[in-house]
C-alpha cells in the first residue's frame, strides 16, 4: 500500500493538503509511529501540493478503517423538512470554532430554523449563521443572518494559530487556507515585515508564530477587525514581534523600511501599490493580491506592479492562483522583488 510519511508536527496540515488534492485513501487508517505519522494515499500528489514540506513516499500496510457515516447523511435523515427537498440541504459549510456558517437555498427558507437546529445538534455547535451572500461596505462585512444561538464569537484554530473573531462581522475564508499556510512557511528570519491589510492577523500572526521576523507591522483600518487583531496577538503570545497599527496603511510613516510587504486584500489592492513601493527596501519582496479576469492573467497584475514601481525594477518571482473568485475571475497573488533605481 502507498503512503506518505510526515513529521508529527506537520501531520494535520499535510493531511488537509492531501485531502484537498483528493488522494487520501479513506478506507485505510492513519498510523502514528514515534515522531512520524503515516498517511495512506491512493497516489502521490504533485509537487505544487507538497512543495516546502519534509515528507516521503513509503510502501506500508495500513489497517482497514471502519466506515464512518458522513454527517450530511445524518443531517438529511434527521432534518424536519419535506423528503422531496432534503437533497437541497447543503453538504458544505464553514465551521469556525463552534460557530457554523451555511448557505440555505431559497426553497428551504421556511424551514431554516429547523435546519439550523439539526446542523447544530449533529455538528456540535453553539450558533448557526446563514450566509446571505456577498459583503457590504468599505470593510467588506459579510452579509449574515443569525438563525440559531446568540453568541457568534468563535476561537478558530488553524495551522497551530488561534484566531478569535465575531463570525457575523468578520470575513474568514477557508478558501484562502493554502495561502495563509504558504505565508507561514516563507523564511523571513530577522526581516521587517509590513502587513498592509492585517485584518484579524491572517498573515501577520502565522508569520510571527512559525518564523523569526525581527518585527511585523500589522496595519488595519476596520475598528472591529483591529480589536480582534490585538486580542489575537496576545492569544498567540507574539506581542514582542507584532506591532498593531490602526489606520489607513497609506499613512504609515517612513521609506524603505520593510524587507517584505504583504498586500492580502482584493478588489482595490492596486490603489495601494505606490505605498507598498515606498515602504519596501531595495531587494525586498511584495506579495501582491488581486482579483483579475482570467483572460487578463498574468499581464494585468504585473503591469500594475511595474507602473507603480516607476523607474524601479520589478522581478517577478511567481504568480499563483489563491482560489477562483467568481466565474471567469481568479484571486491571484504575485510575488515580486523590487530593485530600487536610486
């Protein structure tokens, strides 16, 4: 049988990556052996999934695993909705700590309270929010409807990092998990890092937890997100490294102060590129996020970077898709080294 041997400390993270690649053999049990964990797989995933991890393919006998019932089967059996509508019950959801977010089709709207009660019981959560779709306002507040429970504050654990947030007011996309994990693996020892759109600490805190930067400047304008950023810095014991600054990142003082700049925002990120160029040192790296029509990739984001850089040279290190943003539109990130002309 085919398997992947990984370090115990990275096992859960790699298991998630293998699951997203669709190669875990779910009929076989994972084996723990000393400091290692062996994960049964049906095929070895491509390098794009495993790049940066220490793991190796092994030939190993894995014990059979008793089949466990999928939670959606239990939900569909227990939900108090007409049988001919049960197929519409969502089989995907966002579970953040003990707060659940689900999208309920309009045809099921008359039964939303009963549906929420069933999901809460099966999945063991305290509150259920209905994702109404989209975001609103300058701070991209998610449009949610509370249908069960009163407390929407959760502490969510990901990649060894604790994130506290009010799920009804703050965006937290599971679709960005690979990029958050990638950021946490970027070697930045003794660097000064500026996170221009820190939010609740999506990039700043994993970097501080998993790497050894000299200083992380985390800037956030949204007062609600900023309050949770401050809490999360303490929650993860990185106050000595991460400096939270509330306000518009264009008002950050100084020039050539950062070895690395993260621009983890979408829609209007290009409007802040000149600030990133001002902040970055000669030879520093900018991680620039953009939502872009697929037919304009990779030219548009690279052209925007070069236009903002003026006479400075832009060396593109890589362009990768974070996720599909909408039909025909991708959320991408460009890694670029800036070589100053002056």
